[in-house]
């Protein structure tokens, strides 16, 4: 049945032949053929039917007049109009002559062929002339635009030469003025005088902006040029930071090597981050858009084909839950694959974070051993990262606070984080830390300052705890009030100097869309790393370890490490009033309540009394109590004044 259908289809194609495009216009060849065959057909039919020859001449004259009018309306060249009108008149004249003398003679056929060749050549010539004429017109229009722009550029150049001279006392020579594609400002390429650096201009950024009457949020920033004797001055004229822009709907694949976008500059250009060897630090107070920034970072990592994302968020895992729940709650239809979470591992407790960091350290150490041959073959000291051997990006929400914490459990966690940062750069394991502010306690750690070369400060107009000079050393003219909007701030990378930027607003619906769109794109951990990670990694999505993600009323419990010291409960006062049930106290007499109140006051004052045993009337043997460190109360010293002096060692311990 299939063979018969295919044979019938081939026969139909053979019978139908090529497909003609009747809507296409005539070229020089087809136009000449159409004109000559039409004239021959009319002459033959007219001669056979004894049609008056004058009719053909009248039709040709009408065609010439019509084409002349159309050419004038289209503003064609005079030679084009004349050539087309002549073609009509010559064709009509030949038809009239052929109808009179017969179209089937050798003279008639030869002259018709000559006319066809002439019409084709004339058409080709006029078409080329019209194309050249159109290009000349476009070039002339572009020259007019360039002249207008050149005049505008010259005006801008003269204005800024004078402004820089007045404000900075530096005489520059402007080489070029380039307007930004988004129309939000321009860049001035200026040559500096001898023995002058661009810092002289960069230090007066705020003064230049005020002198130019730029809108709030717009700055004039000097950056290095193509060599040390030139500078590029970016002047923003439209404040793009005050408008909220959602995350781009193009969820195309990304790569760690080609850059991952985190936001856009004041010139509306995207900022690419390159994290193959760099760590990142994102600081921002509450309400500045830091959580949204974390989601934008996770969105970029989810789109990357060579990145696996591990997230540590001890605040109930809130930073990563939005990227996990769509996959956990997904009910695949028949034949549909189960969605993979947008992050590869989520730790919401200290215990889970320890498991994750231990696994990451084992992965890094095993990669150093197992991939030596691969790195030797590739002639590199950096592990070749790709879809088969993905990079692990460890995102730690408020990780900088963990590193500066004085709490014992956090100190152990911080030690492992610092080891990851210090030891595993070459093995493709990097970190992204967030913090609530760029204070000295956060940036006091040398490891953070040295390794976190990609730095972001989301100010949101907050001035407290925002020391931009410490976060971006060497950068001048950065002020918090330049970015008072939520999601706006400053960003600097090794490839781009610190400057204003804004992060996109990513919606919860977009997070769900990205999880679904990138589910098949996520790489899997290479076999060497998976074996090193062990069961802690393999069982990361087991039911018992993610039960808290499904239960809205249940939060992860941060249990202390079981080393015998951190998990020990503190001893409090042994108050009898707290031990007795309240119902029992209500049934007591007034005298009993007064006795209890007195005992409670004694317990509150001294904290060492024991409740008498009321269940029996037998005398209780005196209980020996060991000395324990506490307050050296004068009341206790008076009671013991008649007692024998204790030994030196125990006495010192009691007063310690």
C-alpha cells in the first residue's frame, strides 16, 4: 500500500512539472519574451481575422502613455521612462506593419527577434541605472544624517571639552562621540594631556554630572581607554534604573565560558559574569532586592549547560525552594519525563549543609587525582569544564555572615566554606555569597576580598552598612543616593569597572517556566565526582531528607553537631514553682501557697535550694552537693564563715 502511494505521488509530480510563480515580476529576458510573443500572437490573429492595423497602434500608444504616467509617479529616471514608452511604441508599430504585410515572413520574424533583443538590453540597462540611482539617493540621505549627527557630535565634544576644563582643570582632545544604541546616553573618547591619568576626571564624576544637569540616577563616569593616555567617559542622559524590567523571556542555553547575565548597566547593556575562576559576593540590606537577585543568579545557572547549582540557605531553604517545588509537585503525564529541579542540591539545615560541604570537598579532592591525565592531555592546569564535567556553583545565602559568625556550629561550617573557596578553584567549584551589608566585619576576611572579584552592592537607597569604598576599592564617585531604587546598585567584575546597574525583576511564574524549560538541559555530575560524593549526594532527594519541603507547617530543624559539647542543654534554676502542676497549686491552702511563695523567693535569690520531700515523714539523709562555679555571693560567704576552710584547688574553682 505504501509503494502504491509513493508511485502515485511521483507520477503526480512528474505530470504537474515545475511550479510557476505568477506573482513574480518580469526580468530583462522574460519581459522581452513576453513582449515579442504577445506582438506576434496579436499580429497573426489580426492578419487572419482581417483586423484593422490601426487598432494595434492605438493600443501601443495607450500603453506608452500609461507607463510614462506610472514612471513619473514613481519618480523614475527620464531614460527609464523613455525606454519603456519606446518599447510599447516599437512593439505596436511592428504589429501594425506585420498585420499589413503578413507576420509569417522571414523579414517579419527577423525584425521581431531584433526588437526582442533590443527590449531586453534596454530593460537591463535601465534596471541597473535605477539601482545605482537608488543607492546614490540612500547614500546622500545617509550623508545628510551623518552631517547632522556630526554637527551634534561636534557640539557635544565642544561642550564637554569646556566642562572638563572648568571642573577638572584638564584639557582633553575629543576623538569621537558615540551614541548608545538604546538612546540613553553617549560615550566620549578623549585623549588626555601628558602625565595625566583618567583618575583626574573620574574623581570629579559627581561634579561633572551636576554641571551637566543630568537627571537623578545619571552619571558621567570616566573609565580607562585603549591605552593609558586615553579615557572613555560614559554619560547617561536617561535614567533606566528607575523603571522595573522583568527577566528576559528568552530562556536560551548559556555557558559558563560565554558569560551569564546578571542585570544591565545604565546604557541598557547586559552585564556578563564569568565565574570559571572567580567567586562572587552580593551585599544588600533587607528590602533592597537581594532575594530577587539570588533568583536571577539561579536562573542564569539553571540555563547554563555546564553548571550544577548547590544552594545553602539556613533560613528554611527559602532561596532554593522556588526552584525545587515545581519539580517535586510536577505530575508527569503518560510518556512525559519527570521534571528536574532548577538546583541540584538544597540544604536548609546545618546538618544538611555539612553533608553538602563534605561532599563538595571530597569531589574537589577526587577531581585533583582522577583528572590529572585529562589536564595533561589538554595542556592546562584548570579542569576542562563542560556538560560532561560540569562546574559546581555553591550559592550560600547570607554566607558572609556565616563566615564571620562566632557561634561554634557556624564556625565549623565557615571553615569548610573557606576551604572550598581556597582549595577548589582549579577543579571547577566556586561560590556565590550574599551578605546584608558591606561592613568591615564582612569584608574583613582576606579570603573573601581576594577570591570574590565579582561584587554587587544592592543599595536601595540604604546608607547604613554600605561602605562602597571597601567593596570597590579604587573606584571613585560611587554614591548610594545614585541608586535609590529597589534592585539597583553597583556592580564590578574583573572585566568591567564598578558602576551603576540594575537587576531584572524575576516573577514566580518565570521561575516555574525556567524550571520546565531547562529540565532537560541540566548536566549530570560526572562519574568520578558522583562516586566521591557518595550516598550523601545520591540520596539528596530521598523522602526523609526532603519531607520538610512538602509540609508547609514543618520547618527544617537546625540541630547542633553531635560532638558532645554543642548539643548539651544549658542548666537553669531548679525552681519548685515551675515543676509543680498549676492545678495542684490551686487546691492548696493559703498557708501552703505562702510557703511556696517563700521557697520561690529563696530559689530566685540563691538558685541552690532543693525542694523538700513531702511524700514521706522519714528524715531525709543530708545530700552531699559538689561545689560548682557560680557567683561569689556575700550571703553564702557569711553562712560558711564558721565552716572549715576548703582546699585551695576547690576554693579557687568555686570562685572561678
